[in-house]
């Protein structure tokens, strides 16, 4: 009797342990199934409202609106700078046609032309207040004195050149001579600096004239924005470094905006600025909320992975395979967090610009533009719950590693053609003058653009180079269009066909899918695929009307 009691107690304890293990296993399975469900299915299963989805939708609207508002304001700034540049070129460059010649503004070819152009710059600067139709004037020091114009010339210290005899004697050391010109002294620069204009052109390297102007961008008032004050740092260069008989004239402008010191404006511009600051603060708050929710989901995924790893280790003495680990490490959450960080930084910069504390429009544009791009790309995650869109996402995911490796190999050939084209064809073809231009030209050829123009524009003065160019261009176009591009498309097509077959016949079995299917065989890596029990046509809102197979959910996430 005593032995029977001991046996029954032992059986009860064993059954109790087995029931506890079963409860833990079912609890883990339920948590995993719930984690891989779509937001709509989570709401139906446990009544959990899709806060993350709602935050993402609201964030998309707010970030896009913020970008549009900043873009409209930035367009006004860009147009103001561009139109001021054109206006100053027409004011200070003699005989400027309105169109730059290549990378320089204008060129002169005679000694008298150089002297006339120099005199024109100084005369126009002296009469700027009488000529300009825009709100622009001379820059002043803090004590109210005008900042003068500065003109400097660089030339070889000494030398003599006799082209007829083919002889020269040049001291390569450069000397620099400068003078300043106050705009209030109209014509004094002619008498006081006459020696500056005695130019030995065979020794002259360049002449640089620099001055600073002030302007106000009043057009932003129409957009109910506070106007910015601008400082324009103008440099006019007479470049004779080539000594080819052609003096190139450049006009470069560096602009810097700042808050006006004393201003008064009637209307709603200041109030509108306050509203924009409040809106930017709301965007920052929304991005912080999104970051916290995504970080919480990542932490939950890591904990589930640890629980599943312990389960396999304790019950089957095996570790989680790499494919199953990737299912838990959701890259979409990382993408959203990165976009949130960029949006927060961009919003802070935008607020500083609105408050006139910063003027870095370009940096702010990069942060806001990149964050908006990533936010819209993140929408693909939710489209992935629909079968038709999911095919595109899975194809991109499957093809990306192969395409990346393929591009690395093709890139070596591409770089070889780039260097070869630059060194051989650069002196004879304008599209091959620089490495970046060569790369852009070859990329356009791969896409079938400007093929005949590229062939026709080559200067055929050198027969050997002409023949080489034909062999070079024909081989590159044939290799990349008929072989490299075809193989590139084949990689993507192969990945697409593989995904289509998986969706019809089932995805490969892994330990995670076996566990969720309540299969007990974890002892071998099974190469087979599981068969979908039912093929259901996805309606337009399928994620709200059906419970998809768990392997489909895992692939989507």
C-alpha cells in the first residue's frame, strides 16, 4: 500500500511538471503568434488598438506637411539668391550676355578689354546706389563706416618671354599688390592707383576684386514670413593663369543670411512664425512617440527570441538558426527609428531657422528630405500585409544580396572604363573631361541616352584616338547593355519566380514555423516546404477580414 501511494505521488509530480512545461510551451507559442500578427488581427485577437499604425499615419501627414512648408520657404530663398547673382553679374560685368560660358561668366581677349572690364567694375561699384533697383547697399562696420572694395593682382616676380625666338626667363615666385577703394570717393582710384593698372600680361596671373554688399529678402512677407537680411561676399576674378590669350572672368557670390537687427512689420507674419514653431514642436513630439513605440517592439522581439532560444536549447539541445533570428530582428523598426531621429534633428534646425538663429538651409533640407523619404519607404511594411504588394517586397528582399554582389563585380569593370575614358578621351571630348562627368556619361549610355551625340561630339583630329573611341564605346555599350544589364534583370526575375513558387507551394520549413505549426520534429534541417491548406483570394482589405497562415506573416514582418 505504501509503495502504491509513493507511485501515485510520483506520477502526480511528473504529470504536474509535464503540464507546467506544456503551459509554458503554449504560452510561448501564443506570444509568438500574436507578435507576428498584423495590427488588425491583434485588435481582433486581444482588442489591442493599433497605436503604432496610427502614430505612423499621423507622422507621415505631419512630416510631409512640414517638408512642403519648408520647401516653399526654401524656394523663395533660392530664387532670391539666384536672381541677385544674375543682377550683380549684369551690373558689374561689362557686355555680359546673361548666360555663362562653360564654368566662367565671360571672357575678354584684348588688353583694352581687360582694362575696360576693370574700370567698369569699379565705376559700377561707385554708383551702385544709383543703379540697383533692389534693396541692396554697401556693407558697414559696427561703427557705421563703409567696408571698402579690395583689388589685388598676382604676377610673376620678374621675367621675359620671346615667343618668336622660343626663349623665356621666368621667376616662378608670385608677388601680390592690392589697393582699397571707398565707394564715396568716386574717381579717386584712377589717380591714386594708376600703377596698379600697368599690366604686364605675360607676367600677370590673376586679378581679384572683392567687396561685401547687404540686402533684404522682402518677398517672404507675402508668405507671412519674417524677411531675412543677407550679406553677399562678391569676388570677381580675372583669370590669366593659362596665358592662352583668353582672360576668363568669374563672378562668385557667397551669401549668408542673418536676423535683421532692427525691424518692424505689420500684419500676421510674426504670429504665423509662432504657429510654425508650435507645429514643428508637435512633429518632434510625434517622432519621439514613434521612436519609443518602435524601441519597445524591438525589446519585445529580443525577449521573445531569448525565450524561443531557451526552449529549443532545453528541449531539443539546438540553437536558433540564422533565418529564424532574422524574423525577430525587424529592420522596418530600425528604419523608422532612423527616420525619426533625422526628422527630429531637421525639425530642430528648422525651428532655429524660423527663429533666425541659424541659416543652414541646405543642412536642414538634407535632414528633412531624408527623413521624409524613409518615412514613406516605411509604409511598405504595412502594404506587405496584402498578398499582391507582398510579392514586390519579398522579391526585393530576396534579390538584394545577389544584386549587391553582382553590382560589386560589375562596378570593377565600370571603374576601369571610367578611368580609361577619362585619360584617353578627356582631351578630345567634353563628356570625358572629368572623372565624375565620365561616370555620368557612361551611366547614361547604359540607359540608352545620348548615344549618337556621344559618338558624334568626338573631335576627329587624331585618327588613332578616333579609332580607339569607337572600340571603347562599342565594347562598353555591348558589354553593359547586352550582358551586364540582362544578367541584372535575370537575377531579379529569378528571385520573383522563386517567391511566386513559394507562395503557391509553401515556404521552406524552419524551426520557428515548425514550432508555430505544433510540429515536434526539430532534429533535422528539413528542406521540404509546407503546403498551404487553403488558397484564399485576398480582398482589398484582407488584413482586416482574414487570419493568414503564420508563415506568410513571418515572411511579411
